[in-house]
């Protein structure tokens, strides 16, 4: 009997899910004209990291230790991306008088501030 849920197929599914997520993000940006903010860009980076981890793991097809290592990396990237998304949702749902002013563009912050402060 064919095992439908193998580690390799799971990692491929993670990779494909990240492609779907990034395709939707690009559709929102280029088709609907919604410009991404720095938090959106950060979330995209973590979606890409999850997808790349899944692709590398699927190509590598590791043993038990490698599966746990790749799974932990993917879970860590997804967790940090989820935390950024939670912060983003929190900021979007603040009352209008408590919403912080938008900061400078991401390019400016990367040029002028140390990386960890961005």
C-alpha cells in the first residue's frame, strides 16, 4: 500500500503552499495595487524562508534527524512570521486615535538605521 503522507511530500506541500501565498501577495500588490508595508515585506520574507526550507528538505530527502531539523527550521520561520502577522493585525485593529503614524519607507530605514533596529 502506498503511504500518502511521506516526509518528502509534506515538505513539497510546504513549498507549494509558500508559492500559493506569495502568488496571492503579488496579486494583491500588482493586480489590486496594494503597496506592501514593511510588516508585509517581513511576512513575505518568512513565507519564502518556509518555502525554501521545504524545497531544500524535499530535494535532500533526509533521514529522521534531518526531518526534525528541517521541520524545526520551517516551524521556527513560520512562528516568527506568524508573530509578525499577529503584530500587523493588532496595529490594523487599533482605534484611529491610537494608530501610530507610518514611519519612513523600508529602503530609507535600511539605509540609515542598524539592521536590528529596522
